[in-house]
């Protein structure tokens, strides 16, 4: 297989990754902006969980903090699982969960009550890093392909 072709395909994949995360970040930003005028509801925390993910290369674990909640709104109640973040130490993931009480304030779209956002939904630094990193890598691969 031609090296130039391989580098271009890899660059396209990196560009796809940056577009994927870019759209997620834009969606969160737009929803946060639009939700300022949405009605609020108090959601009930149904569960708090820390799950572990093993990295087979380093034989280490990262811990994902997640909460599941339900909130009342017209046509509901509605339920959602929310990812709070991943940490390298379980105690740090537990701290993320402990910061969330038994209830959660939710803003929902009055026209589509299933569409909602909480204060815990935010743009994560890892998402921004993935966008920037994949764009830089895609650009580097294109430059390498044409050297």
C-alpha cells in the first residue's frame, strides 16, 4: 500500500475525530446558552456509580464517575445517565460523586422537555484536548504525506 495514501487516510480519521468532539462541544455550548431561559426542575438522583476501566498496556485503571437521575417535566418523567469525569485514582472519582447531592437542578426545553441540561454537564478539558490534538496530528500527517 502506498505510504502517502495511508497517511492521508489516517489524517482523514483524525479530522473525523476532531469534528466529532467539536460537534459535541458546540452542542453543549449551545444548549448551555439556550437553557438560561428554560424552566427548571429538581431531578432525583437514582444511582451513583464508579466503574473501573483497565488499560491493558499499562495494567492500570481509570475510574469513571456516573450518576443516573430522573426529573419531572411535561410528558415525563425523564431519566438520564450523566458522566462526571474519569480519574486515575478511585478516591478522586468518589469525590466527584460526593459533590453531587440527592437532587440535581435541571433546565429543560419547554418545547421538547426530554431535552435538558444540568450544571454538571460541561465542556471537559479532555474533549478540547482531543480536538486540538487530532487537528494537529491530521495536519502533521498531511504535511508528511506530501514531503
